[in-house]
C-alpha cells in the first residue's frame, strides 16, 4: 500500500483489496460442513522453531534514520521513496541515496533480513500515462515497462549493488490492483521470471517473492482469483520461478480477525487448486480498519486492548494458516489512516513486542479449536517446557486450564494466578507454570 498522500490514499484505499487470519474452515465449494471448525493452511508450520523474521514491519521514513522502539526481525522496503521510479531518474541514471540509507540504517540497527519491492515503472519506460493518485507511487508507475532490457538492467544493478544485504526481492506490490499495475498476469509473471533469473545468477542466496495480491475487494466472490489464478498459471509455465508466495490480508474496514482468516484460507485454497508447489507463504502487509472497499466501509479506529489483541491474533492465526511471516503496516506517528497504530507505546506495538517475547525461539506444536470454532488453544515448547496461548475468536470466553499452568499473562505484561483452573479472556493470554 501507499500512504505518502493521505487524502488521496483514503480515496484510493476504498477501492483496494487485501486480507489474512482466524475463522471458519471453508471448502472449495463453500462453508465447511465438518463439525469442528478451524483454519485450513497451505503448508503446516507444526514442529517448526519460530524465527524472529516472522515478525516483519514497514517503517515510514526509515531511509531518513527513523527506527522503531520495539524488536522485529524483517523489514520490507515499500513507501520509502525507493521504488524503481524513485531511483532511475533518467534512462540509465540511478540515484541510490535513499536505498543506501535505508539498508545501512537497518543493518546498523541489527535487522539484516531486508525485502526490497521492485516496482514503479519510470514514466519514460512506462506503457501507461497514468498520473498520481490514479497510480502510485509516481506518474506512469503502474505501466508495464516498454523496454524489458531497461528493467533487466535496473534489477541487475540493484542485485549487484546490494548482494548479501538485500535478502529478498519482490517483483511488484499488489499487482492485481490497477493503482499499482496495469499489465496482465502473464506480463507480471514474465517480469518475475526475469527477476528470478537475474537474482539467482548474481546472489543465489537471495529469495524471490511473488507479487503480493490484495484479497479484500470482492472478497465474497473471490474477485482476486480472476487475476491471481492466471498469474499462478503463468508462473507454472515458467517452472515456478519464486521462493515464496505473498498475500495482503487486510479485511474490509469493518472486518475482524475472523474475516481476515477467511481471506487467508481463500488464498491457500487457490494455491492448492492450481497445484502450486509447497513454498513459504508470507503476508507482506497487514493491518485492520482501513477505509473501504466502498462507502459502506468507513475507516475504523481500533484502539486499546482490541488493538493489542488483534495484533497478537494476526500472528497466532498466521501459524494456523501456515503463513510464516507477517509484515505489519506501518510504524509511524499517530495518523488517521490505519486502524491499528504502531508507534512507541501504542497497544499494537506493545502486543507485537510481547508476542515476540512469548514465542520467538520456541517450537510451534499446534493450535486447536473447540467444535464451535470460538476458542483457540495454541501449544508451544519453550526453554521451560510446554506452554499455551489461548484466545477467543469473538467476545470473551472462559477456558479451562491444565493443572500444569499456574499463571496467566496478558499482552501488557501483567501475570496473575490462575484460580479454579479457569481463565476468562477477551484476547490472547499466555498460560505458564
């Protein structure tokens, strides 16, 4: 997403599409008929050690030295004035200042897992005459490059310059939205293949991540399938030249984690339907409450404990969906664009830090739901043995606890004794000895 133009962005976001985590399991034909409800994943993460890279973030003005006060393991560079059109200012003329600064800042702060989004065609190479805000981040940015050699030269220049520093490359942001890409799925697959070949020739350790796809526009009728399905078909024709899939799982502005989970499942089902090979799935942008799609979905402020709970659930439901990374959007001062705010001391930021303290470095065992799908128990093994995180999918729920657990800790760091082997919670709570 692009947020450097607040007024126009609010108008734009009403037409966007995105999503991810928590809810009912659905079959290809519709709602699941099984008695027990849960989430359907693409590739189970059970048994894996949770790395810090699962907790990704975008940082506004990171290229100017801004840095979050919380921990995170992976950085996605987008909306940092480092798009192709920001760097190539004239044919063959590259200004690397912002990208140099962004990478140097991150590495100096200890974050070495860096994703760079290759997107934004310079106007002098673009097949489109679009202008901001109809396309972003610059005039012509959504057009297919008319000179593929110029695209190859730019990608080669980036990869050679930042070999061993940029760890993953993502050809295009939300390519199913005309705001960002006016070309066809087949054309984007071609760009992906060319990117893959260049990256692997220069820096074989770097990953190539498929374009992110927005899922919330037309969510009920799977509108994103119409673009992403043919894109997957084209990738198959090229031999799947990617190392990971990417989805953006923002629900509609009034949506909850349950709605986000349904969107994540729809994405997973399409991968299975298309016979896509098992590779990691990354949610490369996430938040809630963004205005749209349509006037019936106004912007929503998600504050206090709800912001903390939904942030934590985003990561827990990601585990249930087989999504191994979630990049929150975005770290910046308080603003009126994002439902959940991420800045120093905000509930969302606090929850993101707490979740890392709870689960990074532990082994994920499983998450289980009750038959109604209203209660979730996630089990982990840490340095002190087994522990659980429990949470409801809606409202407040009472959980019975094992006698092995004596304390219940909330996302704000308060731990209390468990009484009568029961806890009543409205969001994720850690149960420990």
